[in-house]
C-alpha cells in the first residue's frame, strides 16, 4: 500500500513539475509514466506496448480523414461562402454581422470540427468586415472567438472521436454526434441573443441587404460547402458507412469541390495541405499513444476508483458532484489544451459520473463544451490568442470583450448538465 502511495506521488509530482517547466504535454505524459514505472520495477517494455496498443485502433483512421477534409476546405474560399449564407439568413437583424459570425462559425464547425480552424478561417473574413462596418475591434474579436467554440460541440467533431476512444471505445460515435446537434443549436442561439443585446446597447446597425439576384448562387454555394458535413453525418446516421469511411468520402468530396469545381487554389497546394495534415495527425497520434500509457498506469494504481470515492465522500448529491466536476474541468482548461485533457480526464471522471447514473454520451458533450470554454481562458487560451492576433488587439482587450459571451456559455453548460434531455433527446429518439 505504501508503494502505491509513493508511486502516485511520483506520478503526480513529476507531471506537475514537467508542466510547470513547459515541457510538451506528450513528453510530460511519457516521462511521468516512465519515472513511476521505474519506481514500481515494471519492465519498461510495458510502456512501449501500451503506447503501440493506443494507436492500433481502426477507429483512429477517422481523425486523419476529418482533419484532412477540414484543411482542404479551409484553404479554399469556403469561409466566405458560409459567411454569405449566414448573412442571407440573419444579416438583416440589428447587429446582424455579429449574428452572421455566430451562424457562420456553426456552419464551419460542421466541417472542420476544430475551434482553432474556425476562428482562423471565419475570423479572417468576419473581423475585418465587422471593423469596416463600424463594429469595435475588441467586440468583433470577442464574438468570433466565442462563436468558434461551437466547432468542438457540433458534429462531426474529431474531439468527440477522441472522447469515444478515451472512454474505451464503448461510447458510440454516432450517438455522440447526434447528442451534439441540439446543444450546438442552443449555444448558437444563446450567442446570437447576446450579440443582439449588445447591438442595441452599442447602437450597431443592421447588416447590408443581400441582392435578390445573388440569393440562388449564395444558397447553392453554401449548401455545396455544407454537403461535406452532410456526407459524414448522413453516412454514419444511416448506417451506410462507418465514421472512417464517411471521413474518407468527405475528403474526396472536399478535394473535388475545392480543386475542380470552384478551383479556389491550384492543385500544387495539395502538397502543402498534406504536409500540414501529417504534422497535425502525428502530434495527435503521439499524444494518444502517450495518454494510453498514462491511462493504463492510472488504472494500475486504481486512481479512478480513488477519485470516485473521494468525490462521493464530499457529497452523494449528483447536483453538487457535477458542479464540482464542471469547476475542475474549467480550471484545468486554463493551463492545459483540450485534446490531452480529454484523454487524461475521461478515464478518471467517467467512473464518477456513471456511478451517479449519467449517460457517458451526455457526459461527453458536457466535457466538450467545458473544455471548449477552456480554449478561451489564458494562459493557454489558443482560440483567444488566434482571434486577438487576427484582430491585432492585446490579450487583455480580447479577454474583456469575450467575458459576456463566456458567462452565457457557462450558463448553457449548466443547462446541459442538469437537463439531460437537451443532450439525450436525439440519441434516444434514434434508438426507437
């Protein structure tokens, strides 16, 4: 028993120390695991075997395909087409450009599944456009970075695939994708309502009306762009394709649409897109491998069970426990990035919430939104940093402008946590 206690202290202390020394999270996971394994006198080959096993899943092929499809569409003029479609839908309302921003981010999130890609692509179009129309720069950045968080919730999000893998592969990816639809819509409407209130308060004008003759082309271009997501989701929900096969078809469609139908970029740029994709995928796969070894050690030391017992010792009231979990995840989301937190915290917290009777699918969506909000909070607020760089404002200005939307997202998080039907309605309906 004493040996286990010392091992837990070594694992925890080395992990925290390496994080404070700003080691990459993947190396932090590997090194803290190795140090603990050496102390426990477990053969080092076990760590290597666990790492290889962690990336030997067929389901992992889904992630490279999703990332490649997102990169292809991001390189073209997809963002502008989706902005035009969003402007047609909500641009005529007071402060309409801010609402266009939220809707366009939701549309783009349907394709990229990445908040950073969302703010990079939509922000590059919307922030200069909003500034030109008289919106304050800090407000434009605040709306954009907040709206980009929809990309981690609305399907098809590769973060949901990561959660499924971290949960042991027993959580259906199709159910997770279905569960993200209603929360994504609620989040979008909430952000639009906040934008409307601020538009009235600051006296922002309506957006420019769309010329009637342009409407058919805008609708067609927008729908053709959104068809990438429709291929992925339609194939999975209908049962015609697996998530991996749907991702491969989406890549093919994105390739044809970008390079041959719209001809947004020359074919020679495909090499650069593949290079960016390989770089991203290699980082994700190494992180998954490192996290699998780390998670195995957590299970070996029975840490998830200890965390469950500790939380239930605090209270047996599900409302209190879920509030504590949300606060812990929000706090962890500030210094750590989203993907490693999914892979580390899922094996620890999933036993706690399932003990309380929460569906793993429900918890997956809660975790996505929670850790997505963490992408807005310094010191590691990646989405906030990118948005501020595009808008050329300081982090403190961006943080201040983002706060009203931050509070609204936290309110949505609580609603989704304590009203399970908002998340589980669609997955449950599809079962029947």
